[in-house]
C-alpha cells in the first residue's frame, strides 16, 4: 500500500484497530434535520470523542474550524432529496481535486444494490475508486437502502458489502443486523457499523453496537443515535467505551448515566 493511502487510513483507524466516525452529512438529502439545524452547535461538543467526521464540503467549510478539526471522510455522492422520486438516483457531487484541497482522509459514497439505479451507483463507486487510488485517498462505500428498510438483513447486507469491497472500497459502512458476522465475515475490508433497527432506549443502542463489535465490525458511524439523544456527549462517551475500551452494554449504560447526571 502506498504511504499516502496507508497514512490516511491510519488517521481514521486508530492504533488499537478500531474507529468511531461521527456522521453529520444527513442534510445533503434531508435538509435541516432535527438537531442538526445548526451543524456547528451539534458538532463542536462531540469533536473530542470522535475519531473522524463524515461530512459534506459545505458543512465542513461553514461549521468546522480548520484549526480544531478531526480527520474528514468527505461525502461526495448526492443529487437527490427526500421529496424526490428515488433516493438511489445519486451521482458524484464533488471532485477528487476538491477532496485534496480540503485535505481529507477519505471520501464516502453510497451504493444502492438491488435498486433500479444499482449499475449507476456501482459504476460511480468504481470511478471514485479509480480516482482515489490515483491520489492515495481511500474510498468508504456506504451500503444504502433508501426507503426500503426491509432489505437490512444479513443476506442483503453481506451481498452489498462484498460487492463494494470487490470494486475497491477500502472501508465499507453498513447497517447492523441479526447475524452480523455473516456480513463482516464475507467482506475482506474493514466494516464500520451504521445505525441498526429503530430503538427506544440507550441500552438497545449499546446492545446492537456491542454485538456488532463482537461479530467483526471495527467501529461505528452513528449519527442520529448520538446527536438526536437528549444527552449527546454522554452518549458518545458511552459508545466510545464500547468501541475502544471493550466496554459491555451494562458498562456503557453506567457511563451514560454517570455522565448524564454530571451534565445535569
């Protein structure tokens, strides 16, 4: 592996082999998402506890100070919205030259396996990988499912993750599911967990994150489970303990409650 590629991956995946990415890119198709209306206010308290930000170029420039920044995974796909016809109809929105100007550690793109736009999104990934390899910038593929949430099972996610890896993604972001080891075990590059099922309590989040870590994920890329929580800093601290300190769900719950009570 070229030095530049290895160096960028080392910025993202910590020396213990694990990583906590904080995604704040939701506005690229959702607009001013609840509790992300003013990105700077959401991001700044969480910066000390994340290993990297997954973010668009617009919010990076407007809401993150360059002298107080984490490594960046730059969202470079888009072109659709929640009120449009199909979220899968994405294209590339940001050039690799722009990514270099922004000094990012990686770029990220969604792929929509099994949709009418499967070929388009997979060829977008292939083109981006070609560009990334030319400049030593890793590509993170996101196995998006659009509005078809029922596709979040091990068989589908294993298929989508393996295809992304086969096309050259250096990291794959995918959803947690039952039998997650089938997903991670069939993917020859590091797997980062996105969110899981809709849950009502912090403990349920801690449980699916812990399960995924035990079954082969190298870390998490959770946004709404953190910054939509009434206590986002205690939440990210508890999740960080699972990722980097091998905390159990019970340990994480204790950390969350202690930090929440301390915050008042």
